[in-house]
């Protein structure tokens, strides 16, 4: 468990808990990514399937609500999860097609995909994104972590570069999303290039 500030904590999430609270997590995903309710609803089945993949790990950020009694005393405000990348997975095969052969051979085998990493917009710019990322990949038995993020000058993009991720491909279009994406990779453990906490 990592303490961030008073009333905030980041923990590894048991898979059954995340399954039971996936709608709550995906609401944060939709708000953070700017997706409408239909896109978020369509993501649910895939997200549940992801929890069965080899090497699955999830983390969550919680803040105290001040509630008591029958009301939750804390609220999920950010989450991340990932798993071992393997051929036949949709994201693996998309990324394999986007990379040249040498880059794919270097980065894909045995790597961990940071599939989702999102912080509720009302709780961004507090360092939660960085702490979620570090908690998610801490002590993993994998040589590298890979992810995709909208290819724009966003807080998330700057966070990943500051934490040692490098560009593997830029301007890639995944089916079903009109925005260009960047595909990034980092050797594990992470070696941040920016010693100051990132605003994320």
C-alpha cells in the first residue's frame, strides 16, 4: 500500500473486487478518456475477460469521503490494470502490425501491457496517475511494460515519458477510434527521468 496524501491510498486490488466494481472503474475510464456511455458500456465485457489473462494485476486509488454508517467511507477515484502480452490478443496483434520487425522482437516477448490507467478528472493533477503506474508495475517479473495513449501533449503522455517510456510508434490508429495513438515501452523496473512528481 502506498500513502499519497492524507485521506488517499493506493493498493493492489483483488481480482474478485475489481470484477464486482468494474462498472465503477469503467465510469472513471469514460470520464478520463472522454468516451460516451455507449462506448463505456461496450467495454465492460472485454474488461471482465481481461481479469482472466495470465499475469493480471490491478491497482486502485481511494480517497476518504467522510461518510459513515451505511455509506462507503472511501471512494475509488483511479485505477489501473494489465497483464502479460501474448500473441492472439487484440492489442498485441494491433501493436505487432504497427511496429517494425526488429522493434517488435525486442519489446513484445514477455512484456506486460498496461491496459488501463485512469484517474477521475476531479482528482487529476495530484500525482495519482504516477503512483498508480508505479504500483502497477512494481516488482513485476517482466522485462518491459508497454502501453498506448492518445498521441497528443497530454498529462498522461508527459507522465509516461518522464517515467522512462520511449516511443515505439506514433500516429497509430486503432480500429474504432478516430484519434491517433502513440505506442510506448519502458524497460522494467522503471527509471524516471524527472525526479519531481508529475501532475497526473
